[in-house]
């Protein structure tokens, strides 16, 4: 994909919205736009939101799941990028589900719902996903039936494979591992949201990834 003067829709959560950066100009979305010469990178990030839909309402902002918001994006774009899943792990109540699910009330089903919508509404255009970064306390809570973060990452990879969609696996390859104190201090100070330097790393990884599409 030629990024120069292209447009990109980015659907995401607080990291996409810019959390952790000192200002919006240091958010990975804006950094990506300026670093690679995009005409426009449209930011559809809302902090706290999830890919899947909660069965019990939680918050009027956080409950705007990705499946609801995808149809609201500008259809006149050159490509679409989706970066989310950590809030499904952190405070969603949707179960993981199974691969045959097709409703947004399980994580599998929500991934199917979202990906099916995107591949049918952006035919011929690159649609890509980004897995969550690693975070502190990503082990989940087996006593409450909550799986670890890696389980959500694995579902994203599996469903994207089903739809033949490319995935940038930041969980496995970002180099940002917050349980290493030196890395946390510089790149992910609160254990979840990137610093300015962390956002810049994400922007470069996404830009080089998009160039391959």
C-alpha cells in the first residue's frame, strides 16, 4: 500500500484515542499521519470501549462497542485498521465463546461480526487488525472465569485468518513488555498506555506493516 496522500480509518480504544501521550500530536495516530505522509488518518478511538458487546450495560461511553461503531466510519477511505481487545479482557463481560458464534455478545462472535462487516463494506481495500499490546496483570482471573489476555489475542488471529485479513501482532512482536521495569518506565508507564516514545514505536510498526499490504 502506498501511504503517501492516502486516507486511513482507525477504529480503537483509549490507546488510539491518545491515552498516555502528552498531547494528541504524540499519539500514534497523529504520528503515523505525519511520519508517513497520509492525507488523513481518521481517529475513531474511544477510551474504554471493547470489540464485543456487554450483556449487562456498564457505561454509556464504554458500551459503544466496535461492532456498533464500525458502520459510523467514513466509507470513503483507502484502508481500515482496527486496534483493540485489551478492554474485552479488562472489563468486558462477554465470554470468549466459540468459533461458530456469530453475535456480538461473545468475543468470537464480535470478531466475526466486525470482520464480516468490514470485508463486505470495504471490498478491494486493505482491512487490517492489530492485536493488543502486552500489559501488566494480563493473566486474567481463573476464579472468576476470566481468561488471560493472550486468549483474546489468539481469537483475533484465528478469526482474522478465517477472513484472510492481515494482522500486526504487537502482543508478540512490539518489544514492549511492561513487566520489565526498565521498559515499563520508558514505554508503558502505567502498565497499559504507551508513553510518547511508546506511541512512536507503535506508529512506526503500523506504518511499515501497512506498507506491505
